[in-house]
C-alpha cells in the first residue's frame, strides 16, 4: 500500500479561492492492476483554466467534483508496473521511467498506462513537460499557428508576456517571422525578463500605464495578431489597435476568472466589422494533430538554445493551493509548478 | 442645365441625427461629358451603415464630407449620354436604361458610366436593385455563406428579422438547408410578417421580453450560426446560445449607432474559448467575387416566388432624412427606400 496525499475541492469558491474551499486528504493506493502504473509525482502543474473547473457551470470540461481529488497535468517517476504496460504512443513503460499524465494535485497516482506518455529527460528537464514541451507550449503553438493564422511579417501582441503561454507565444512568433513582437506584463521585473530574456521588442507595463496608451506607443502602426490570455482592457486595447483583417486567438481571460459579477466586454467590438477582424476561441485539446510538428520544432529550438524558459516553483504538496492562488494573482514569471 | 436637389451633411450629428445636421441644396449639373451619364434618380437607398459615415471617425470608409452631397446607392433612368458609354460590366448604356449607381441622396446625378450597372427591370422592379437584388441581398448572402460558413442542418439566428438584410438571411438560410431559422424583431406586426411571409420558424419580439430568454425558448438546443445586425444584448444572448464551433457573422450594430457613450460589449465573450466560437466581421465589398453566384441564385429564387420581399418607402427627396432617421429607430419592415 502506498499513501497519496491529495487535494480535494470541498466547496466551490466564490470569487477568489480561499483555504476553506480545499482540503488535503490522505488516500491509500492499491498496487497497480494490469495495465496500470504507480507513479510518484515530482512536479504538478497549476494552470489558470483550473479556476473555471472549480465552478459548477456548464462548460467544455466538466467541473471538478466536490470531495474528490482535483486533476491536472503532472510529471512523475514510475514506481511499479502492473504487467506489461504501454503508454499513449504504444511505447513500453518501465519502473524508473518519467511519465507525464493527467492526475496531478496529489503526491502519488495509480494511472492507466495508456493515459501516460514517457518523456525524454535528456532533451528537457522533467518539469519542462508541464511547460515548454507540454500543454503550455502546445497551447502557444496551436493558438498562434492555427487559430491566429500567423503569417511572416505579422505584428504580434500577446498579453501576459512573462507568463507560461505568453512568453512562448512571443518567442514562437519571432522564430516564425513576425516583424514586431509586443507584450504586456505587470511590473518592471517581468517587463525586463520578457525583453531581455524572451526577446520581445517592447513590453508594456500595464500596472504603470493604461494598456491602450501603452500599446499605441509600442505598436504605433497597429497589430495584425493578438493572442489573448487576459480579456478585459487588454482585449479592448487590442481591438482598437488591430489592422485590417487582423486576427485574435482567444486563449484565456484571467482578468475575469475570480469575478463574482459579469465583467463588461469590449465596448469597441463593433470595430471587427469595419476592419474585418476574426476572433476565435480555441482549446489546445482540439489540435492534437499538431503535436508531432510542435514537438519536433520545439525540441530543435530548445537544443539550439533559441527559447528562453522560466519556471516559478512552490515546494511541497501543501503549497499547491497557495501556488495556484499566486498564479491567478500574477505571482509567477513563466510556468508555475509545484515541486514535490 | 439640369437642377439636382441634393442633401448635404452640414454638421456631424451627436447621437440621434437632427434636422439641423442636414441641408437640402440645389445644384446645377452640366451636360454629360465623354463617358458620363445624366441620371434621373427614381429610388434612393438609406442604410444603417450611413450613420457611421456621418461621424468624423477613422473608419474603413471615409466620413461624408461636410457641405457636400452625401452618397449611397441609387437607381435611376438615364436621361442623357456623353458619347459611347459602357457600364461596369462593359455593357453599352442607352438613354432610357435603368442603372444602379453610388450617387444617391439627390434627384439627379452626373455619373461615370463605369460606376453604373444597367439592371434588368423585367427580372425585378427597379427598387429591388437597392434591396433583394442589390447590396442588401449580397450582404445577406456573403455574410451567411462565406463569413458564417453556413452548413446544411445549421440552426440559425438572425437579429432584425423583419429588416432588409435580416429577412433575407433567414430565407437564404432556409433555402440552403438550415434546420432551424430563428429571428428577432420589435413588435407584433414585424414578428408576424417574419413568420408568415418570410417563413422564420420562430421570431422573438425583443420589445416584449428579454432577447436572452426569448432565444432560449425559441432555440432550446442552441444555435450554430448568429448573423448580427444589432450588437448589444442580442450578441450577448447569441453567445450564450451558441453551440460548440458556432460562428458569428458581425454585420452591423444598429443598437449602438446613435450612442454618445461607449456601449459595453458582451460580458460573456469568454464563452468563445470553451465553445471554440468564431466571430468575424465582414463588409460586402470584400466579396465582389460572389456577385455572379449570388445574382444567379437570387434571380432563380425570385422567379420561382421563393423569396418574400418587402419595402418601406418614403416619398420625395424632402423625406430622405426623415426616412433615414426612421430606419435607425426601426420604423421599417424590409428595405427602406426613398421614392422620387
């Protein structure tokens, strides 16, 4: 028997999540059955989209169930194998392998082998498979390449440029021929990182000036693509800045995730008519077909040192909720993970 | 010399246009020069988009100039021809021909032949070339077929279902295989016309109940396509109703055209992410390549009596401004025209 320490959602948060919405619970895990793996998690992912799953709202992913362990991506080491087990790609899984799987928010997990993927820890560190080589990277890639239909020469604006997805969007845009890469970030430290390390041309500190004015200075001729992680005033500023036939990839709206009242939408959406704009929402899970292309390109960029990548880690399973709340408040640069 | 009576914009309206924003002016027209036509207008078009041109705002079409005649589509009879004149398609133009051209808001116009099109008044009445067979019809067709990518079986919702564009959107959707055609209109008379004559399955009277509740009743399983002529609460209701991979053609936002303060956008735009919605603005002028296909299909439908079509006409050049203001207030069923 193995004991797993896991986070349950015990109450649906109203606005900002508070400690009483969660409980840390011990559970005993059986030995893996046939086709199963026992995994000791080493890194857990916390992501903004999880806030939506805490609500009891009809949505594209079912809400977290109350008094059950929450889920999310995790990376871990295989401690025991039930018979002969293959991962999602058909590769054999051995004790000691590092796998990525969807049973995060806990220290140990019993997982069907086919729900895991063995990852190459020589190519990238284990936690990178929650970030630059994982869902985060695929989100940036799919949203930019497919949803926003990035073209060479495009002027690109991305919000949360020091965040996990945003920092990759800017860099992928540059590597794929964008002529201008502008971002937004909150505070001088994040701005500096995005410019110096992630290579953004200009980054607006939205805490120091209104984003609309900042964007107009940073991209005086306007933008062709906006990758939206934020919603709110950022989307409104982008709609004003977008040029004819501009495109918006709607990825997230973190500014509203903790809102308890409806947040007004952009008052200038009508500009989409005259400028023939396209706004399109997307989920990375729709673009599984891009995975091989993404993994090959990203592995090459990483090997060549062409991608700057940063993590903010909190330590220990006890810190997972605190890490998640800090993420929603913008306390991270790059990918937020929990190190176990 | 021919005297033309024409409407000038003499002041930019603030909010709802008032009489003092316009002046009726006499101008003397020369005989047509080489390649020109003298046209006696018989019908003038007034359209919601003209409200935008009255503002001094950077937009996709330049604003009307002050103290100059306003422009817009018109139909008229050729009274004199300067030499040998061809229309936009290369067809010869003779005295007595009926042409459609962009110099409305006046009784007579001197027009370059290549800016006109000779129309077939046996196929449809002259004023139809401002409506069902003209820009109005092409707008409905392009927005539905191309921008909203209508597919057989789609559930379609269109606002302003008793309006010029909206009434055609519903009927074209039905003819092209929509499984449900829902509209909105203001007042029982318009609702009845849209259901009885234009063949909508259900039409919500947005003056009698909130559009969100009405749409939920009318399309309990949701919609796949929304054709937006209105903006505001209609767009918000549609975003809630739209199903996975739904599409919105943004055509107009008449609810905000006279607004003097920014109108908040839809508070539920974030639903576009989870439902992977596409919102796309369009102008009919971008889809000139669809014109032959549109004209052939629409002529066939008209000949077969499969399109219901209605006009609201005001009489005389003096009434043009009043007709335009009435249009913005929803005083029309079908296409609003000025009969001279």
